[in-house]
C-alpha cells in the first residue's frame, strides 16, 4: 500500500507532514511521488487566506476522480481547515473525503485507516502527543523543529488559535534530545517553529544547564542549542514583537544564531494595529528594532505586512510604508487582507477596502521592497559570505547565507549539505552571485 502527501502553507505544516510520514510508514505504507499510484492521499491545508482554502476544495475534487481507477483509494484532509471547522461547514463541503482531522489527531490515523481497510492487519500504536513522533526529515543538513503549537494572541484577523488551539509548549528535554539526534546525524541548521515562538515557556526548566545565563526560557533554549556540537546555524520563526525581551535580543549574538530575524509587524499605523489586536504600538515596535540593531548592528531583518485591512485609509497605509523605510527591512512577506470566517475581524469590521486598492497597496510595498533589497544587497559586493549549500543543478550550487539570502556559485554536487565560503561578485535583488573561495 502506498501514500502520497500534499502540503500547503507554513513550515509548521511541513513539519507536521514529516511526523505524519513516520506514522504512515509505521503502518507499513510506502511513499510514492505519483498521486495516481497512491492508495492514500492526505492534504495538509492552510487557512491563512480564502484563496488557500479554495485551492484545496478544487484539488480534493480532482483527487476524488482517481477513485474510479482505484476503489481502495482514501483521501484525507488535515491541517488548519480541519482544525478550524467548528461548525462543520468545511466538512460538509468536503463530505466525499474519507479522513478529516486536525493535525493533533494524526495519532488516530492507524485506527482511522484500519476502519477503512478492515481486510488489512495494521499493527501500530502512537503516543497521545503527535509531537513525540520522530519526523521523516527530507533534508539531512537542515531541519524544522517544532517547539510550540497553538496560539494565545488572538489577532483579530487570524484563524490559528481556532485551527490549532491554545498555546502548548514542548518539554525542553524533548526539544534538545531531538536536536542532539539531528546533530549526530549531520544536521547543521535547525529552524525552531512556533506561532509566537519566543513566548516559549518550558514546563521542565530544570532541563536547562546550571551554567545557562538566561532566565527567559526561549533565550535559555537558544543558549542550550548553541552549545550542541555540530549545530552551526539556529533560526526561528515567527517571534512576537512584545516578547523580544532583552535576553532574547542578547541571544541574537550567540555564535550559532543566523544573522537574520523575521519580526512580523503587520501594519505601521497604531489604529490598525489596535483593530488587529496586535498589542503593541508603532513606537514600541521601533524601540524593539532599535535595541536589536544596537546588539547586532548588521543584522538582516524581515517582516510580515497585511495591506487593506478593514478600514485602512490611504494615510494609514502610508504609515506602514514609512515604517518600512525607517526599519529598512531586507525582505517582507506582504499579503492582501482576506476576511476569514470565525475571526473577530470578520464579525465586527467590514472588509471595506476594494480588491483593486488592496492590489495597488500590495504592489507599492513590493516595489519598495525590491528597491530596498537591491540597495542593501550591494554591501555584499566583493565580500566573503558563508553559504549552506542546499542543492546543485547543472554545475550551479544554491544555498543561503547567514543573512538568509539566496546565494549561487559554480560548484559540484558533493558540496550539498556543506557550508562553504563564497566571494560575492554580483549582488542582485533576490540572489547573491559569486565564486567559491578556498578548498
């Protein structure tokens, strides 16, 4: 029997899918790259925007047609769509799928599949906590490590607290054990995942070393990971501005910490931030950025921005543009506001910015980002940067620098999974092109 996984959305969804593979392979199923050859197809879904959900509805219908050739085929839907379906409306639209479950219930997959395939003898049991399942990492030299699920912030536009539940933190001992095993297997870079990752609080602080200088649990966790032999790079996403404490900011200078921080702002206007329930002001966000730059002056900064939120005026949008210029972000992931059913914003604020105006504002941010990124990348000209090589195709290697900027140089496939030095010869908007230096 074979399975095929389709994953949309954030890194946490991909990490969830890696854990789901462990469960499926424990049942004796084998992975296949071809969905038409699969006996089980599971879609891990994203609910961040309506367009993401619409894509799943269409895809599920297409997959259902494969049952004509394979009567045994099971189709499953998990992730945020299943997690946030409190009133059953999503399940009703997907009534033809065989398995419909939130991510945390993947531990029930053996039972669910056994009920659908009663003629097969499936003997596999899971822990009650799906995070205890060891992921089937697809890349040896880098890995996503979930340290937290759910969220307590309840931003007015966001479905995550409804889709994934309230914030739950993994034991520090479990996290450190997972990363030590990764390092022993050759992993060089770990990315810590959480909805508001720097709110992490360990239920077992005694797992931290007596020599650990930090009281903030997230900073303490970073310090512990930094001390694990073999781990060369630590990255995390996505932190919440209010929880960038002095200790977390200090930890940005740890030797293994990448020289990049992604700190979502969403808007540069105080009234819009209040409507979004973001719990900080423009001024407070800028003060945090100032502290970060004081600790790590050359750090690269990224952010998330939503344009066209309910009631956003042109003047309020310009506040976001001016904040972008003041912070001087290296990159922004910006989105047009999409009303999501069940959220507070949808209940109390009209979605009154036109699609055309949202598109115009999105393009304005995009143009500003391209201009800023190209300018900022020029400082790398003739500089030596370290690149963790991810792939090599037709004699060209690709990977990320410590600033999480894509880099490319002529090389061979034996460099994949290694950190090499590269001299930048041509800094473009999205890629630093150069030549490998040294051995």
